[in-house]
């Protein structure tokens, strides 16, 4: 009898697909050729789309990295959390141990779980990371079996890899120090040694220099552990292939968290100069190569028909994000956000509507979908895929849109989505159907128009747009549609105030 039960368990596990989530960084709706780019070609991402489902209303939940990653993993809007804005170098763990995440959900279902690439969700307890000791809590305390990380984001210090709980290759005789103040008067920075930089900064990124590039924040030591920017993509692919090889005979979940095309954009030398768009375009080509390498591994191991692949981005595009890398000067006719306005840091469509592709060979019929889906929905959808029940107080805003992700007949996505810019600072948008409401609790909002520099623009507290005839959100129609305006204002306020929006969920703050 025991043997029969064991066999049944193995058969159940073998029927569950592997899950590979590939998240790009700062990739815009119009940055890849299957979404309309003509200034460059992304053949591997295009092939993924041709073999799967390409969404035209695929979103991330925030227009900056930390809150989107928080929401994707936890299934909860980042504005409900604490310290969910862009994390500084010494940020402690933002997602607390015991929080239900995609990783823990799939681990309960018998999956091997790993995250490789950019983390940027903090490490360590409330005192911050112990860079020379154990870096916990971190991914392993929220459901991942293993991790190989860029701990923050590469324009922030330190430039080291973290493997599981420790900095990789750290020499105890050369301890790593990370801080917010200059450690000594003669410490080289982007200001004092600007003439030595191989990539100049335009704003903000002018502290400690590593590999000829100045960063946000200061650090010393750890020289044996430091990496070269140009090698990041190769390392992510190498580590991912090892993970897939190791777990090819069991269901696995891999979160491939690319750093491309975030600044500083320093692709490997073999990609430099391959596009007309400068290092930003070259980094897109590098990202496309990464996708191709991962797909080759799945094919080689005969896992393509056993793996659900999700391709997405953590937010929309930005050109000058702190470095003089030619992104603005070489943009030409390329439109990184496609037909949409805004980009990173804004709640315009360009900030959160991004490339979104699902592929599962033999299960998903190739095609195009205009259903509304979001990265925040992966938690509830993957729970449904693996027949896991979500606790009422977990994944508070994640909707089960599994049928839409798989392209099933008559499947429906979300009926609304709340967007935010960063952390919990009171800038929101609500899309429901063709209507889009903006709400600015501050008098000014950072509105990124992709072709120009960042700018703080005065805006009214509320604006209303009709996306069906104004996808670029150029014409505020709030005065013409007062009833719609009133309805959406109430709906957004209720979603924010009630603490949850997933059917059946219940926030601990609710009475």
C-alpha cells in the first residue's frame, strides 16, 4: 500500500509543470521587436512569444523595482507594506520570514525553488545586512531553497555575489564595509576622481567607484569577492543552467531576475556596439541572449513541454537614470514605451504596462491576448496550478487568472488593476476596462517622459483618461465624465483602505 501511495505521489509531481519566471529590469513595452521595436531585433524573446501567448495588457504593479518584486513574490500591493520603496544598500529584509510567497507556495507543492539574479529586497534583520557573516533572513527564509544574488541593484553598492547566506569568495582578512557616509577623506568617489571613470554619471551616482563606475553608497574591502559588471549576464545564465540541470527530474521553480537593462548598462564586450541605441540597446540584446540560452537548456533537457515560462519586466523604461551612456542621444525613432506615455517612476501606462509572455509548449496555444493580467497575480495563479489553498491573510491582492495565463477559451483576466510608482508615497492609478484614474496625494509627481530627463511636474490630484481612444493619456476627461470619475475614486479608495482585494482574502487590519 505504501508503494502505491509513493508511486501516486511521484506521478502527481511529474504532472506538475516546472515554472520559470524571467523578469527583465526597466524593459519597456516597445523595447523588443515582437512588441513593435524596429531599431533592434530580439529573436529569442520573439520566438518565445511566437510559441506562446503575448499579452497586450500585461502589467507589473509598480513602476519601480523593489515594490514590483515585493508584490510579485507576496501577491500583495507594495503600498500595504513597510519600507517597500527602492531599497538602499544596507536595507534589512523587507519580506519577513513566515510570509507566504510564490516560493513557499510552490515549495509546499513539492517544488525545488531558486532565485538567481537581482534581489533588491533587503537582507538581514532590522540592523541590516551582516556582510561578513550570515545574511539572514533573506530568500531562504521565505520559501527559496537556494539563491545566487546581486544583493541590491548594480548602481548601488556593493558589487558582490551572495550565495545562500553569505557573500561569495569573501576573504576574512579583507572584510567588507558598506555605509552611507564617506569612510575617509581620501576615499575615491565619482566626484573626486571623475576623470578616472569609464562611464560618467549624470546625477546621483557619484559615490564609491568600482570597475571604473561610481555608484550610490560607499563600500570598502571585499576585493576578492567583487565582480566585473560585464560578466553579470553570463553568471546568471551559468547559475541558472546549473539549477535546472540539478532539478531536471523533479518539479522546480526558478525566478530568473535579470539586471538588464538597468543602469549602469555595461553589457559584455561581445554585445557592445551591436545596436544603434548605445549600451541600452546592447543590453537589450544581451537580455535576449539570456532568454535564448535558458530556452536552449530546456530543449536540451527535454523540459520545454514540462515548463511554464513567464517573461515580464519589473517596470517600464527610462533613458537617463543616472549615467551618461548615450541612451538619450542615440534613441533615434525608437520608442521604449511603445505607444504609451511615461515610464519608470510614473503611473502612466508606460510605467507599468510591459512585455508579458507565457509559454508552455503543448499546453498554451500560441496567440495574442488582450486580457488584463499582472505579475502580482502569479502567486494566486500558481497556487491554483498546483492545487494549493491560500490562507485568507496571505497574497491579499493576487487574483487567480491562471486560465487567462494559459489562454483557455473564454478565460477572463482581472477586471481592474491598481498601479503605484514607488513604495507608499500616495501616487496611484486605477485601470478598469477602458477607464484609467490617476490619484496624486502630493502636489507634484515625478512623470517620466521617456525621451527626456526626469522631471517633477505639477499635476491635479485626480485625472481621468479613456484608454480606448487615448492610450497615451494625453487628454484628461474628468470634467466630461463626472459619474465615471466619482465611481473610480470610490473604488480606488476602498481598495486602498480595506487592506485587501483578492476574493476570499482578509487583511489583519480589517475588522
